[in-house]
C-alpha cells in the first residue's frame, strides 16, 4: 500500500517530468 507521502512524491515526480518535457 502507498502512504500519503508516497502519493505526494509520485505527484511531485510527475510534475517535474511534465515541466521538463515542455
């Protein structure tokens, strides 16, 4: 199971990837 921290970390990672792609 994933904890709130893990979710936040995944979201932050996705955000960075999206910014890098643009």
